[in-house]
């Protein structure tokens, strides 16, 4: 299963022009808008399964048919 860090997810979302702020990704994770795995401790950071990030992108951009790897 492919997992993204906040940095990786941010880069992907920036490509699709969904956000220009990394903090938006963190906020969406905290709010449950993007489904991710919360860190056990602060330095670990969030992990986001590729399928969850792809679902979020499809909801934001409903006309998109394929999402690149």
C-alpha cells in the first residue's frame, strides 16, 4: 500500500492546484476531510494512504478521470 507523508500529499495537491499551503493538508487531516493515520507521537507525522488522497482529489475535481502515480 502506497502511503504519502504530508509533504508528499502537499506536492500532489499542488500539482492539481487544490492548495498552495502545506498547513491546509494538515488541517484537512485533523478535520477528517482527508482520511489519514494520525501520528503516534509528534515527530512521526501523518500518513495518508494513496487511495484516500485519490478519493479526496476526485471529490475536489469531479471531472478528473485518472490520477497519476
